[in-house]
C-alpha cells in the first residue's frame, strides 16, 4: 500500500471531559511517529475551526506542552455544539482539499459520529482519499458498539465521590433529605455510578432513579418516606432526564432543546425536593453537580485517562494502516482482572444511536441498581475509598 502523505486535522465536538486532552495527546504523539503525516492541525473550536480555517499548528508546540495539557480538563483546542447541515459537508471537504488534509480525527459522541460518517461518505463519492477515524468521547457513556466511553469513568468517579461526601454530611447531621442530580440525557449510566459510593450496606445513597424507568410522584414520596423513617435522613440520586409515568419531566421549570434537538430539562432535582417539602413536610434540598462532573481535575480516573490516550493513538494507527470511516472502540476482555483493548467499528453503526442502561441492571422496584452494574463500572472509576466511622460504644456507668 502506497503511503498517503498530507496534513492531519484533529477536532473536538460537544461537551469536553476531564480526559479529552489525553486523547489529543495520543493523536499528537502517534502522528509524530509517521513521516507521511506532514503536519498536525488542531481545529479551533471544533468543526467551526474547519469552516473558518482556524487551526493550531500542533507540531510547532513543545511536546511537553501537549503532555501537560493532556492532564487538564476542558478542551485544549476548544469545542462547539454546532449542528452540521447537509451543505456543510461539502464545505468541510473543500477546506480539506485546499490544504491537502488527508487525515481527520474527530472526537465526540453519537451526533459527531454522524457528521464523521457523512464527511467520509462524501469524500469517497468525490474520489478524494481521506482517512477519517472517530475518537469516542462522552460522559453520558451512551455510544453503542463500545464497552464504555472515554470521559465516563472520570465523571462517574466524581459523582460517586460527591454522593459519598454529601451522604456522610447528611448521615452525621440527620433529619434532612437531599437530591443529587447527574447529567445523562436519556441514559442512566452516570446517575447509576452513585452506587459506587457504597461500601457498607447502610451507606448512602438509599435511592437511585434511572431515566430508563419512569417514576411517579407517588412512588417517589413512598420511597423517600420509607427511607427517612428507617434511617432518619435520605440521599437520592436522580438524572436530569428523569420522567414521570406520563413521560413528562415533573413540571421542571424549562426544557430547552440544544442545537441537535435534545431537550435539556432544568432544575429537576429542585422540583423533586419541592415535592418532598410539600408532601412530607421534610427539609429537602437539591444539588445539581452539572459541569463539575465533567470538569473536575481532582477526580480523574487514571484508567479513564489512559484509555482516552489509547483511543487517540489507535485512531492514528488505524488511519496510517489505510482504515477510514470507522470509530475506535474499547473492548473489555473476559476474566476476573479488568483489562481493556481498543478495536474499531463502522461509523454507520454508531451515528445517532443511543445505548441505554440494560434493564436487568435496574432493580425490580425501579429505585436502585443491581450488583452487575457495580462490577461493570468500578474498574472504570477506580478505587473510591470509604470514609471512616467511629464505633459507637457506651461509656461505663458512673460509680455509685
């Protein structure tokens, strides 16, 4: 096979993660090994940088700078949520032609993989040799064809640690109820990670609700009342996308569709806390962890960071080997010890598809998750240390 010489472009799309720059470092360091990649450009603010022809010339940067950036949250290149229109695909290809871009590494979620698919198809139809590989990224963990997604392990770690710490606060100053809201669109992967906070049977959270199962107000009130009567406090993990039995978002105060038409519900946990205040007359409040969940540098999973790097590296290796129109996947090996390698899948399999939490990983009552999920997610988030507790002992009786 003849070597394909030309420029490589790497771009980020959608919400960043704690480890998206590790994937960038994997692309950068692998590209430098191959002389056929004459330059590596980073598109400034994602696909908008391609339209505007605004690029970072990454080969001009000290490798130590890229290495240091790989440990930072956010996107070193900048990202965007622009919905690519049909006429934009031709614009992308024309830009690539003008600059002899022959390699394109696009990091994003299922909407981004749809863009990558269409650009790859157009290049093939136009007779322009372009090797395009998708690099997976999403804290929602909802891409199909991959065991998990870079970014998820670190977000899961953050959420579990937050639940552990807030739960300990409520346990030690009881008679309170707290709702902790996780991101997650329609998938419960992130909210389910609250279960990783538990080490003892009575550790919070006592209730976890996943959006794959509807939740009625009556069930919510009944569940919270039972937990509160038993424990004297309650910690409830909920997803921003949770719906009631009618498929509605519990009267949340606004629902704003993003550029891709996904509806984003606002302040769901606050609404649920208000229900408990009103119905049970309990002191209830809400915590929306939101962007902290995908940007906390203090809670990065080293497994997640390493695998994000490997995905970037594998994307370049595949393209150099003549592959195009594929996305890198993470494939978990069978066995007692966790081990994961990279693979590839057709972009057509991933574009606009959504992987939900398996129904068998949610308990029958719909208010908790099953041990199989913990087995799946624990190695991705990394060890989460339990908090110490004092043993309750009685002081000796006073003499006399």
